[in-house]
C-alpha cells in the first residue's frame, strides 16, 4: 500500500527533526553548550556559508560519525570543516580528517 501524501510529508519532517537533533547533540557534546546554542550555531553557520541548515546538519553528523561524505555537497563539508573541524579532529588527524604531520 502506498503512503498517502500527508504520511510522506510527516515522515520527511520526522527525519529532518531527527537529523537536526543529532547535529545539535554533536555540538552539545563537543562544545559543551545548550541545545539552543547548538541550534543557533547551526543556523548561523549555514547562513554564513550559504548552505541549507538541514544539509549542514546532515554533513556535521556524517563527519562526526566518520561516515563517507561522498554524498554530501562539497560546500557543506567545507562549512563543517571551517566551523567545527578543530572540534571534530581525531587524535592523529588534522581538521580535515587527514593524517596530522608528525613532529619529531
């Protein structure tokens, strides 16, 4: 049975809310900020980098999960990296996920 139009719209809204909530959670954990501050950070960063907030949220979660970002727009990946790359870097990696230069 095919979903009705309203069911599809409701599922899309729920999916969007979950992705945004996950992105807010990433920022709360990394920045030790409130959910409201995380939401504001996502929206302002999206505006500053001229990308959609939901796409930015998707990109942030994908990078935080160390998931492949090949299906994430390059502008979104760049915005995430510029805004939160230092917070997302793992030991031994630079802010872009590349191996960090070794100091001797």
